[in-house]
């Protein structure tokens, strides 16, 4: 009996000891909530603002937008019809493609007041021009079926000469747009969309990124197939530090509201990104795919809401915008979601940011500018292409409202 009492007494002491130790650890500063559930993500504070409309554009109809606190939005240029891709030239002026008008325009702001002085036709009678890239020789425009070099020799903001660099880019088809970026290797990278929603292409230059050399070394006029399996990668951009090529890809239709995801891909030489056999992280397409075919494809770095229609992209390097704790727009990839057309509930119609760290995506997508999709499902604008200006502001084309916005610090 004595032995039994001693055993239970010792057992009770041990229970009390471990209970106190557990409570002490739980209540210590080191065991705060974020150690258990992870650090809380910073929240970007955003406010609704009126889009500023200069006196010269008073007839333009725009709504309200929700932007990061401390920023404002104004109309930089209006009455453009359907502006698409854009690029700043070495003269500091914004150049914009108008595919429906078969022209490229330039929007000078000589007095630096944040409003385009005029709309000047830089080049006309083009063939559905879309992508733009400046080189030391002039302005490269990606047209339907060809790459053309435009030169303004006398600086009068009109191209006096044009030279066709290649006419062997696939043209037309279900996805007619052609985007172009200049790489750190002095190569021109051209995105060519698929000819269909989902099919087996006969031309391997479609649903691909092609590379053209400006110096002609080791290249053919048709260019070199750089990467494939990219259904429609309208937005291309090189990372300012790593020099790697990134692109957003538009997934196929008719798989429901939430499939397949839109993709952000690190586009690398000779990689296959799956279309039309697979989508997302090696998911098998019901029409053409198989587990075996998808095994060796490259998965996206980021998956995004289906049918958002990502178009133009840019890294925020050079932006001089108000920052909030935990946010640095210079370290983000900015993506314009043009918006859905075949979803039961509309999605997209906004500008988002994808945080980057050490050259790779480092967090979930963040809404930067919203409001084009109004209550009740109405739409008054469709963003296309964000571009960082030499003044540190962000410029954004809208092919529905026919304007270019300027997003800057609140005055």
C-alpha cells in the first residue's frame, strides 16, 4: 500500500510539471500566434478615387477606380479608339498601337503636365500592328505576319522609312495579335498565338515564342522556335535583373468557369508548356492530352483565375509610386486583366501585381487597380498594357474606353 501511494504521488507531480511547462511555453512571447499560423500577409490599403479628366477631354466617359492609398488616376490621352500595346521611346514620348486603325501613334507631353499634348500619327497603313519594341535602330512593330522597323530620322515624330525584317511570322487565325520584346541578348522575341481555341497546329510557329536576331548571326528569316505549347502569351517581359523572359498565357475556353487557370510562365529555350495537350500543372486536356504526353511539360510559376484574359505585363522597376509597409511596386510584375467573355460571372477587368523576390514570384496575386467591372456586372473599361514612364508614373492603355490612364502619386 505504501509503494502504491508513492507511485501515484510521483505521477501527479510529473503531470503538474509538464502541464506548467506547456503553459509557460504557450504564454511566452516566442509562442505568439504567427509562429503557429504563420506571419500575416500585409494588406494593401486601397481607396476609391475619381479618374481625373483634363479640360481637353471633358467629353470622355470614365468611372471611379479603386487604387492603392496615396495614388491618383487621370486620363493622359483619349479618343484613341482601341489602343493596345505601348512603349516609351528614347525621346521620352509614349508610342501606342491602334490595330483597328492600322497605325502607330505618338503621344508627346512636352510641358510635362501629365496630359498628352496631341495625338500624332507616327506610321499609317500598317497591318494590324500590335507589339512595340525600341532598338538602337528605331521602333520595331509586330504586325500580323511580319516584323517592321520604323525610323524617324529627322525627329518630327513621323516615320520616314520602314523596313520589313521578316514576313514569315504566322498571320491571322483565332489569335491574331503579335507581341515583341527586345532581350538583353539583342534578340527580338515574338509571341504568336494559336489559330484556334484548342487544336493540333500544323505550323509549329504558332502557340509559340519565336526569336529573331538583329545581327543575323545563325538565324533564318523565319526566326528560331524558342519555346512552344503557349496558347496565347500576349504579355512578355524580361526581368530587369535576371534577364529571364516571363510571359502570361491565356488558357483555352469551354472547360467551365474555373478551368483552365491563366498562367505566368518563366519562358526558357526549348521548353514545352503543354498546350493543347495539357494545362496548368501538367493537367491533362480532355480533348488531346495524356499523362505520358504531359509528364515532360513545364508547369507555370503562378496560376491565376481562369478567363481573366491577362494581356500586357511589365516589371515595376523605375516606378516612383507611394509605397506602403510590405509593398514595393518595383519588385512586382504588373499584369493587366482584360476580362472574361465566356464566364457565367465576369472576372478580370483589373490591374494586378505579382510580388517577386530574388527573380521569382514570392506571393499571391494582389489587386492593384479595380473598378472597371462595375456593380451588376457592367463594364466601362478593359485594361490592356501597363508601361512604366520615365517620370516614374504608370501608364495603362484601355481599348474599351479608348484612353490611356496615368497612375501617379497623389498631388
